[in-house]
C-alpha cells in the first residue's frame, strides 16, 4: 500500500503553515500518519493520542518522537506551542460541545501568533465512504466537525477544501485486507467478504486505487 502517492496531503500542509523551527502539539496522532512529516530538524513535536495501541505502533515506526497516550480534553498544563495540529481527529471527539471545547483548548495552548491546523476527512472521499458503511458514527462525527469548522465558531483564516490524495494498492486483495485490518479496530465482525460486498455496492469493486478527499483549516 502506498498512501498519498503524489504527496498532495503534505504539500498542502506546507502551503498553509510554516513548519520549520516550530514547537508542535499533534492531537490524535494515531499511528503517526503525519507525525514524521511534522518532525523536522529544529522542530519539537509532542504527539498524543488516547489509544494506547496506536501510540505503541507509532513508537515502533518513529522511535525518536515524543509520543504519549493522553486525552487532549483532560490535559491541564501550561506548555505553549507554535502550532497545534488535529490529524483526522476532531470528528472523533464525541459531542459538538466537546469539539468546540477542544478547539478552544487548542487556541489557549498557542504562543503569540500561533496557529491551529485541523485536518479532516471529507465524506466525498472513497476511503471515507467505505469506512462510514461500517462505522456510522464516522458519518455524524465528520458532518458535525465540518459544520463547526465552516461556521462562525471556528473563525478559520485559511482553508484548502476537497484536496484529493490517491492511495495505491498492489491488487484488490491488498485493498480489501487493508480495510479489514483498519475496521477491525472498531468492530469484531468485519470480514473480507463483507468489505468486498460494500465495495461492490458502492461501485468500487476491482479497484487498486482509491481517493481520500481531505479538508484543511487554519484557525
């Protein structure tokens, strides 16, 4: 599997915020999808996620990074950052009020002239459409996060919406196996056959490439 084969996701981040020499907090780092990109010479990165399993995976992939298993909303500290990044994580926060609290907390954690970068999946993306078939709460979470980010409460100053990143797989079997592994973290009943059926129903059967449509917001 090759994620974002053309590097569109990372080039978009580069176009929106300056990363060099920054003190960065990554909220919802997962297994380190963007952490390696954020970790540049001269940067200090603290990457947090409430999922201990994903933090363990991230530490194996990026042993030099400061990964910690922490819940952002429960943190109580005085450390300030140049940049706070939500990596595909805002929509996982369970309620609208909690999402708004997370954005407010991120702003409070900024140094003067600091920025918040929110990266969110779009429901137009093929990858996200498949995931939502198995995890319905993704649909409501993404919809709610988008409404907040496009509304007056976010006060975003820049955005790049509908950015298309292409994922490539060696064959359809690898693509289906990817979804089985990913979705099994949320559900125990996801099978190869179930994923194949969903792909067929969505008109995505036989594919070895899929798009991931992504929205970026700078607050």
